[in-house]
C-alpha cells in the first residue's frame, strides 16, 4: 500500500511544466530565432552586395565596350585617306544628323544639344559619333557617269543589314573620293541603288555624285549616333542611352551609368597626335575635324539602395568632381581613351 502511494506521489510531482522551464524555453527560442534572422539578413545583404557589384561591373564594361567600338569607326571611308574629297549631296548637309564632316562632336554639360536628344541629366556630357555600318557592299560595274545609279550584286537579301533601303543615308567610296547621298530605292533584281533628286527629308539636291565610281567601290549606310545620360525607364536612376539617326527612338543601353564626362584630343600641328585635351565648349566648329582621340569617364553605380555604408567621397571624372552620395549604392569610375583610328591612320 505504501509503495502504491509513493508511486502516485512521484507521478504527481513529475506532471506539468514549471514557469522556469517555460521562460528558459522562450529565451532559447528567441535566441535561435534571432540567430536565424541575423543569418538571413547577413546572407541577404551579402547577396545584394554581390548582385550590385556584378551589375555595376557589367554596366561599366558594356558601356565602355559599345562607346569604344563606335568611336574607333568614326570617320571611316574605306581606303580613302583623310585628305580625299567627300561630296555631301544631301539638301541639308549642315543639319546635325547629316554634317558628316564632323566625325565626332560633343556637348559640354548638355549645352546646345539638338532638340532630338531629350531629357539629358543635368551636368552630364553628350557624345555624338558619325560612323558607317559594317559590313558594306561592293559595286559590280563602273558607273556610266557621275549621275548614274551605283550597281551592286544581284539578289541581296532585303533582311541583310548591308542591303540599302529607301531613305537610308549612304556613303559610296573608293581610294580617290567619296560621296554621301540618300537612297530613294533599291532594285534587288538588278542590284541598282537609286538616288533620285528630292525624296523624303533630307532628300538629295540632285543625282550628281561628283565622281564616276568604278567597279569595286564600297557602299555603306552611314549614321549619326549620340550617347547621353537619361533617367532609366525602370525607375532605377540614370542610365546610358543611345539614339541613332532621326527616326528610331532612343534606346536604353545600361542602367546605373549616372554620369559621363568627356575630353577631346585636339591635333593642333597636323601630326595626327593629340597635342592637348579640351572640353567640348572649348572646341570651335572648324576644329572638330582635328579631334583624333576622346577621353571618356563614366560614373557607374549599382541600382540598389542601401547595400553599403554611406560613402562620403567625391568622384573625379576627368575635369569634374561629383558627389558625395547618401543612397548607399556602390559606385566606381570607369575611364578610357579611344584613338579615332580613321583620323590617325
């Protein structure tokens, strides 16, 4: 009997959980939960930091690559040397889109930028490059006269980027001269590039290309391309934009490119070497032909806020200091110099 009562007493003493045990369990649970949250926040921040670093690096690399590619092709005219004659037969050869005598052009802090380049971020420079589209096509017969239509290979695929289309601006060139004209039609069956007088703006003054181009001459489409900084369509801040020609809308190229500053290498003694670097507002209209290189500085940032500590630094972009910033984004300066190889060959 005593043994039975003793057993019942032990069971009663073991039943239930005390307040101390509950409090210990809560504290341990909070510690474990806090550790899990801390690990999650640390991992998330490291992931955000790495993502921001990767995006910043990729934007800077891509922006530098595409600007360098176009800059290296500025002023290309096949085998024609710079001293050769280039006839511009368009109605408005001095219009911004068609003044191909200026292979490169800049606008300091966006001042004087043409109306077609809109919403440029204040305090950023604008770069215009005039280049041909590669590859070109080759004429198969010698023109009967300077007024004749050039003839190229028969059966070009209309989808081929090198195939001329109505309203394209084209450059025909050989080692003795070059001419710029507007295509008014293309006959794939005969390979004939028509360039009648008039046509859609700008139109041709007349059919005279000044020179009778021989078989083997090259024909390229030629374009004016402008790079500038504008707010991203994604709402992430400034980005690098490009506009080619006057019909197609501007394209957003790289998020996070917040600023662009430019210096132009001016050849002052005709030795095809930059003697001094100037901002765009210190180069007059007649001196753009003497620019042989371009220095470009880009301020590139990640597009996510608060991934790093606030950075009290200012960043030097050639002749400009920008910053500091209070958004916690990661930033770096990408600087490069491009020799305009068609101006120094």
